[in-house]
């Protein structure tokens, strides 16, 4: 009995760790991120690339390769333009950008 209980308990303990590793933004609300992104970020990207500005994220030679890159770049832009977001708000925007444009798996 003991021999079978122990491994499954171990698995249960590891599950949350795996979930966190999958998404650096945890389960941040991408819908809230969409709104924040429209408020603070889109206008400048539109000035640079026209259209809806999304070419910034889909252009050839784009800079980002992982989910963590998206989160870090969002944090950098936040501080550059002094949007004043807290880390959980950065997480929402990063979650939105990945869901909508980048589709990174790691
Ligand atoms: C004042 C103009 C401006 C504003 C405002 C701005 N950005 Fe940017 N953003 C840029 C420029 C310029 C680049 C390209 C940087 C480069 O090519 O090195 C960029 C690049 C990016 C990239 C990387 C694109 C890629 O894949 O190569 C992301 C992600 C991004 N911005 C997110 C944001 C977010 C999130 C906000 C809002 C907090 C924001 N930006 C606000 C000008 C802006």
C-alpha cells in the first residue's frame, strides 16, 4: 500500500510546479490585458507600422522567441512608457499578446 501511495502523492505535489512553469504569467486574465494594451500600447505601434499595429508582433525578424520574452518585453515597454502597471497587469498584457499574436508554447 505504502509503495503505491507515495508516488501518486509526489505527483500531486509536482503538478502546481508544472503549471507555473508552463505560463510565466500564471493564469492572468488575457481579456483584461487586451483593454490595457489598447489603452497604452497600440497607438505607438500603429504609428510605426500602420493598420492595427499588430505587424509589430508578426513582422519578420521580430525579437521574441518564448513566453518569457513576451513577459519581459511587456515589462520593459511598461517601464519605458511609464504606464505604471504592476507585475500582475504586465502578466495580463503578456498573456493577451501571446494568445492573440505570438502563440508561443514555451
Ligand atoms: C512610444 C512608442 C511605443 C509604445 C507606447 C509601446 N511600444 Fe512596444 N515597441 C516600440 C518599438 C519602437 C518596438 C521595436 C523595438 C525594436 O525593434 O528594437 C516595440 C516592440 C515591442 C514588442 C516586441 C515586438 C517583437 O516581437 O519584435 C512588444 C511585445 C511590445 N513592443 C509591447 C509593447 C507593450 C506591451 C506596450 C504597452 C505597455 C508597448 N509596446 C508600447 C514602441 C512602442
